C-alpha cells in the first residue's frame, strides 16, 4: 500500500474541462453565477489560474 500524499493537485482549464465534461464557457458561466469553486491564481499577476482538484471532486460529489 502506498502512503497518502498531502500534495495539492492543480487543474488547468484543459484538464478541468475534460474531467468534468463541461466547456470552458460553461465553467466560466457557473463561476460567474457563484455555482462553481473559485480558481486560484498561479502567478502574482493572476494571468495563470487553476482549480484545486479536491475542491472540484467535492463539487462533483455535491452535484451527484
């Protein structure tokens, strides 16, 4: 049995879209409506963003 890792996995938009089966425009619409986990800034300027996979998994579990 492998030990559990406490690392945080960040999903960028292509991986996020593929994982949840929604288009980027739908994801951004859900964000705007407050119905989706907020993205995290990956750079100081905020041009690169990603989503914490565990937050996405929790969101998926609530939707099912």
